[in-house]
């Protein structure tokens, strides 16, 4: 006959011994701004953790895009499966889009998401000291800007922008009409002195300083929408400030990851390998 309380303790021990299953949760609200719900998707690997994690920020010219990547899994979504396979957790976020929401709404939302992930790290079996931030195109700009603006509440361990815009004034001529997505984001049309000052303030390149986390810049050398010169200049500025920064150039690749697999079949694995070197081994699992 079991002593009182022994059976419940045994059942509890057995429950705790079971492996924690991998889980994907979608449409989790991380903030509500003036009635607009901001949501993220979260994937946590099998096991007890704590796991390294990557916060993913989609592109779309600050005016479009979605955390899920849409039906064709474009934008930042191609990185989700390689991260899962390697044993990382990930969080893919939405943010307020222009022109309905002007700058700085988008960067404020990214920073809010970072704080939310850090605050909820234990609940998702994530190591808050090993969180990276990665985004593509407009998302690449936002993750770099979040890094250079960071305080203790938003500082992360690694930054991976894909073909980001780091020097906004470099893409306009003084006095000329701004690019359409700049107009949508900033609500200004002409590159006058005040507008150029605003573009510099919103440029990650303008705020590089010592002590930033390591960067991996990923860019195609055939990108005609955001020239690779943006990443070359950002790498030079980061290294001049003593910040570790690697530039992974995809030969012959244009803007967006949609066609990259045919050009560089291993690009995702190379990015994940850098994350493992930077954040530490996440006890990788191999799919059968």
C-alpha cells in the first residue's frame, strides 16, 4: 500500500521526466497601441531548454509584409525552418506599417517586442542572454536601428540584418523627391535640410558606437534595390568602432531570399552556423 502522497509525487516526477514537445504558437499579442493589436508567432524546440532564440523582423519597405511571410513563405520566413532544425527558438513579429503609421512607430514596436520576449523568456524556455535579432530589407534596417538605440531593456546578443538600409540619406539627392517608401514612412516628399536630418537620425550608420553586439550582414552583390554598398559601409563603420562584424556576400543574388537557394544552397546553414558560434550550441536536433 502506498504511503499517503507518494503516488501523486511519483506521477509528478514522471510528468516532469517527459520530454517537452516542440510547439508553434501563432498570433500572440505582445502589445496594443491605440487599439491596434500587435502580434507575434513563437516556436520553441523540444526539450527543457533554455534555448537560444532569434527574433525575426519582416521586410516590405516599411509599408507591407507580415510575420508569417504569406502563402509563398517569402521575406524572413525562409529562416524559420533552418533555425528549428538547429534547435533554436524563434519569434516572428509584426509592427505598425506606413503610411498609416509614420516613423518612429515601426522601431518602437520592434523595441516593444524585444522587451516582451525578454520578459517572457522563461515561459518559452529561452535563455534571455542568448537572443539574436534578425530582419530583412526594411526589417534589416529596423534590427540594426534597434541595436544602435538599445538600452539595457532592449540589448541583445547578436544582430543579423539581410540587405538592410543603414544610411538612408545615401539613397537620395539633396532637394530631390524622396523614394516612395521614404515618403510613406516619414510623411515628407522633398529632401530638404530638415528631412535629410531626419533621415540621418533614422539611419543605423549614424549611431554606431563601441560596445554593440556582434553583427552578421548578409547581402547579394546583384541587389539593385538596396545596393551592397550599404552593407559595406555599415561593416566599415562597425569595425572602426571595434564592433565584430562579418559580411556574408551572396554572389549573383538580388533583393530578397526568394531565389537565393538556387544560387547559394547553403546560405541558411551558414547564417545558422554563425549564430551557433556567436550564441552557443543549442543542442541541435536532426530531422528524420
